[in-house]
């Protein structure tokens, strides 16, 4: 935090000097003013290997490219859509206009005290470009941004935008690491699945386990030793293929710890455990969510639980909101796979 404060203080000093020359030389154009940097674009976004984002409150996050995709703080897989949004921003960002003299001091002050700093790395130890993103313009169609290259800051910020986009660019550069995480629960090719265990706590007789050996699928009672006979293999094959793309809705960052502890200690609705070919376990435990919205059933009675969302607890780590619309295709009863 002290480092961020020192950097911001230095930035204020540099911009104050720039402001003096900017305001005292009314006849010069932007191109003639010394120290003006306006080359924000990065055409070769494939060369970007790291992005560091820091805000004025001391929050920060590092996004880095690995052999298996982008990572958040070298710990979690990053959301591909959010990463692509940043790369598209670096490629399509453009100068709309220079900051007017009337608003120059206000803009500089805002950037110096509230900027989001974005360091962009292209294979070297030092960033190739650094953006200092400030607030929006009055019409919210542009964003005030100051550029730094090779450790040298521009003497003036610009109003920046993006072709085909009307809005505020700074909102794309947030520092909450959890929000950068890929929302994946299960993401497996069928050939990579060793077993799937589905346990129902309200109807335990419908629990089951799917095992795959040398590409052959078999259905078992939970903890059963012999495979179930008379299984519809087409339905079972289709079921296993559904584990390619299963996502949670969002991380619950607002519930107090007491509520989370209470939910996790209660009886689950169901759980799904997937073991891959490397014997790595991935498990989600799902719980009913109370009917906070006071929804009524068809008879006008108050429902006990929410009908759209449930709580999920992923790998004893993330407390989530998950949707019935996503998990209905997975929480099938054992009898569903038996030939009629």
C-alpha cells in the first residue's frame, strides 16, 4: 500500500509539471508538446504474457498466460471471456480526443488519486505499456487514460474509447481475483473420465456411480460391486458427455460466514464427484436455497426452497450459486438409465 501511495504521489508531481507547460503554451498542438504519448494500441495481443491490475485501494491481481491458458495469481484458471475482452480492448482502444484545458487539472487530479493501473507485459521483465485509467467523461462515452512507456509517463492524458463500443473502459479492469476465476465446475472430455459418483440424500436409492474402463461405461449402485444390467447405453453415453461444460452462476461473496457454515453443516440435496484418468477428484456438494423471494406453488402455498437456484460447495473451497437449469441435466435418478 505504501508503494502504491508513493507511486501516486510521484505521478501527481509529474502531472503537475506537465499541467504547467500544457496550460502556459496555448499555441502548441498536442503533437508538438514534449512528452506526449498516445500510442495505446497493442496490435500483437498474442505476445502479451502477463497483465497486472492494481487499484487505488490497494487491491491487485495478476493474470498470466501459461501452456494451459490464462491463470489468476498463478492459482486458478481465468475466465476466457474476460481475458478475451481485455485483449480486444488493448487491440481496439483508440484516442477520441485530448483532454480539454478546462478539465485538465480535474482529470489529472482524478487519475493521480483514483486511477486503476494496468501493466501490460510482452515477454520482458518490464511492462511494454502501462495504462492509468481514470473516470468517465461527462457523457460516459469515453474514459480518461494516461499512458506510460519504458518507465516514462505521458505529459497529458487522453479521452479513450473503442470503435463499436460506447461506455466506460475502466470497469473491465477489476482487481477481485475471485471474479476473474473461470466459473467451471466440470470440464471433461468423455475419454478423461474415470468415474462419476452421484449421491442423493433425500432419495438415496436413486444414487449411482458410472465407471469407465478402456472406453467402456458401466453403471453401478452406489458402492456396488457388480454393474447394473439392462442399462440403456445410449442414454448413459449421452449423460457422460454432458460433463464437458458445466458452470456455476457466481461465487457467493455476500453471505456471512455464519450462514455459509450453517448451510455446509446441513444435509445436502445431492453431491457429484468426478475422478479423472489421473485419479484427480473434483466434487461439488449442492444444498437447497431458502425461498428468500417468497415464491408460491401452483396451489398458492409458499414454497420451501428457491426453484431457480441452489447453493454449491466446490471442493471444500468455493461457496457458490448454481442453477437448476444447469444441473437438472446431471441430477438424474438411477432409474433413468434402466431400459423400460
